[in-house]
C-alpha cells in the first residue's frame, strides 16, 4: 500500500515485515558500459528490496504443489 504523508514523503508498507519502505536508488553491474542504476523500494526495518522486475517475477511465480515432495515422487517411480 502506497502512502503519502502530510510532509509529502511517499512510502509503502513492506510485504515481508509490514515496516515502512522508502524509495531508493540502487546500483547494479551492467555490461561493459559500467554500472546500471535503477529505482526501487527498500524497507528500513528488514532491508527487503522491491523494484518493478522483482514485483513482476513474484506475480508470475507459481506456488509449489502440495504433497508432491521429491522423495514421494521418487518412490512412485521405483
């Protein structure tokens, strides 16, 4: 949830710990051209980082199948 305080500061609730997330800039290693900078959100309590790529990957992530552990599946084959 995005919130705008009366001082005009934009922040968001952390999905992990429900703490306050603030907008931040991050640096990453790019190709031969050097560093790549991007904007995202960082939780000031737990350090969780969210950006558009992370959010999209989490939306497209499927939950694991319940009751289909590797050991159970292997015993069914043998």
